[in-house]
């Protein structure tokens, strides 16, 4: 249950501490760049580890195997995002272009792990919707739809779509809030069961 609130508190704190970082525009992953980048890297690794523990708990408590595997894949995505730093994007750090002409190998791995994790969490919302009452099912499906839509919009923003580029960070934070809230409630359901 602590993974999402902890992850969120750390990226909000780190984003507020950096003078050139614009939370409305820049992705959370960009906080891993620069001298204090180790804080966000540890944040990814801790959130990924806690999420893997949730996946183990789901597996042991008899939730659908697919649900447990998808939560585990989300955890692996977070670990990969921490292990491989993102490329500069949207002009952060200062002096870098809005978009690099081509990915670095490390940046491509960061994006692949992140995208895989986001897809896994979206699918987990749908798969685990059937594991409870009607209100839980509605919450899970709605969370999956909103998370996927906001993740797609954030991706367009970070690809410098002019309609969204200045709001990419805000949109991504909205998606993360929905995803982490859903995961925290899932963990609470498992604990209370």
C-alpha cells in the first residue's frame, strides 16, 4: 500500500527542489537526471520492489495468476525505469533540446521498461476487475481506461505534440495518481481479506 504514496511524495519533493524543473511540463523520469538524480533512481527501485512484493502476495493469496503476473510486470517496469535513466526530453535538463534526434541505448531501455510497465498496470486493472464486487469492478475498469488514456496523452506531450507539450508532466502525474491509487486500494483489499 505504501509504494504509490511514497513514490508520489518523493517525486513531488524532488520536483519542488529543482529550480529549472517544471512539473507541468517535465516527466517524473527526468528527475533521475543530474547530480541529485540518484534520489529518483532509488524511488523507482523501491517502488518496483514494493510492487513485486504485492505481486507475490497476490499469487500466494490465490488471486488470478494473470493479475499477479501483470502486477509483477508493472514492478519490473519500475525497476527497469530505475536501472536505465531516461534521455533528456522537453528541454530538461536546461540546455538540452525538447527532443533528441535519436534515442540513446539507455534511454530506449528506460522507455521500453516504462511502456511495458504502464501496459501491464493497465491490463492488471481490467484482469483484476473480476476479483471483487461490482463497485470494485467499476473502479478497476475506470482506472484502467483513465490510466491508459492519460498515459497516451503524456506520451504525445513528451513527443512534443504542441497541443500537449507544456502539460505533459501534469498529465503524467494524473495518470500515475490514478494508477497508484488503484494499486493501493488493491493492496488494501488483499490485506483486509
